[in-house]
C-alpha cells in the first residue's frame, strides 16, 4: 500500500464513505452497516479504487 499523508487518507476514506452512502457497491464482504466503517475497512484492505496525484 502506498504511504498517504493523514489528509490524503481522510479525503480518500471520506470520499469513499460518501460513495457508499449514495448507493455505490461495497467492495468487501463485511457485517458493518455504517458507510464510514465500511470505507475504513476497504482502505485497510487496499481495495478502494481512488488514486492520489501529487505535484512534485
């Protein structure tokens, strides 16, 4: 897994939680129902299809 800053991590998880709350399919099998908890689990398993582009 790539190393993210805490701001990038928060943005990725927040964006994914919003997608899940709006009806996007969940990418992991879980018993959790809260979008934020699901997004955290997806982030920990490195399955979120979001990339970060940094300017050098």
